[in-house]
C-alpha cells in the first residue's frame, strides 16, 4: 500500500493536501466485483442494497448477515431486509442457516464463481 498526493487547494483560506491510499485488491476479487456491477442478469434483478451486500461478502468471506444487520445497515424495514436476503438465498448467492430463532445468511466459498455463472446465463 502506498500513499499518493493527489492535489492541493484551499478551504476557507486554509491550505489542504489531498492524499489517496492505494489498496491492493486481489485480481479474483476485482474481477468478481466487476462482474457484479456489469452483469446484465444481476443488474436487472438486484437492488442497490443487495449489490452492496454481495460486494461486502466478496471482501469479507465468512461474514454472516442477519435481517436485523441488513435492516440497520441500509435503514429499511424488517420486511424489506428479509426480502432482500431471501431473494439472494433463493438465487443461490447466499446460503441460509438457522441460529437460534433467527436466520443467518452467509456467502458461499465460491461466491465469485456463482456470480460469474449467473452473469453468463
């Protein structure tokens, strides 16, 4: 990772320096996220919340998602959060498991491959 000076300027007469940080992203992850953004089949069937969740899942394998966490993250109703997660599970992009009385949704280990397969269909 490296820092780069991207520019400089003034805000309220105070000098500022704009710095960006280059983050190393594995090629496989970058390509899967690119497919996610540009796959016509997925673009037509997923909303922005579902796309954001899948993008997060690609970057954080093994992370669990609940209706409550999705509701909180996107400030939506319980029913909207439940519908988003169930639709992803029905399409095979998340796996649904029961933990106590709640369901927890996990990204499968081969999520990138599933996204690629979905984009080709």
